[in-house]
C-alpha cells in the first residue's frame, strides 16, 4: 500500500537507496519511539483495539539530506483471540523528502479489515493485515499537487476536496493512477495488503538499508 504511493508521488530517489524498493510497502515511515507507552489504549468510538502497530523509517543519504515516513495503525471491532477480522481500522501516516520536495499526510478510516497472505516481497511474515473497505484522506503540500492535476476526475469518482485535502473511498485509490494494475505492489496508490505483518513482535529491518538509517515495525496484540 505505501510503496506505490511514495513512488507515484515522486519519492523515487529515496526508494533507490534500498536494496529492495518493494520493502517500502511494509511501512508508512515514522520517527516515533517504538516503546510500550505508544500503545496506551486510545479513546476510539469502537472501543479497545484488537491490534496496534507502529512503523518507522528514516533514510540518510550522504550530502542529500534525510527522507522518511512514520505512522501507526489500530485494528478493532474483531472477535476471538487473536482477532482475524474486524469492522474498524484507523491509520495515520506522514511522509517527507529532503528540502520539502515531498510532504504528505495519509489518514485511513477503514470499515473492514482482515488477514491475508503476504503479497509484498520480501515477506517478513506469511500473513499481513488487509484493509479492504473505507476511505483514505490525503493532505498537505503534495496532496495539493495531486488535487491540482486530478481534482475534477477525483470529484467525479465520489471524492471530496477541501483546500489541500482530498478524501476518497479506498476503491478509488486502488485504480489510480490510470493504467495501474490493482493489487500489484508498486502499481496503484493503494493496495489492500498493507504489508504490516499480522504477528505480534518487533521487527528490526535496518540490515535491508544500504545507507545509514532506521527501518522498524512493532505489532502488539491487545485482544
């Protein structure tokens, strides 16, 4: 879900710094500490989340500045332990590139999530979290650029636009840009496979980065 967005919005330079660019699909990037306090219960309308995840990536290019992304997702509304599906998923993500070339905030409000086979190589777990229905909101300077190019078409597709913010059903982002192959990592702006491993634990992926930096993901099962 995230690699395709970064590539489509001009983040290619950062992607070239990784041994395997598709790894970016695993994480929306983030500078937060992946410590227990981050997973304190939040006041969600749907109650206690079943799973909470956080992800962090920073990429330091000598002489080229820093790039990165950061964010978290909470999956709720499921039954059983561990819950394997539910009716509510929240994600908040920020992405940036050196010199403010790229700044984008993404907010996903999911109405259906489940577990599915990893389709985003390299798979660090056989099963990933999928968000299969809901909406995604893009905001910030880079979202304004997207709106300036495709605003009329987005409105026709059922999106809403206010200033530098655009909100669309996930189904719209799954077929943007035109000609992309839905469900294929690196093709469309969104794919239901988030690339987040559906297995509790801390994943240190620093060894997959050519240049100095950090690439981490934390998954906590709450119910």
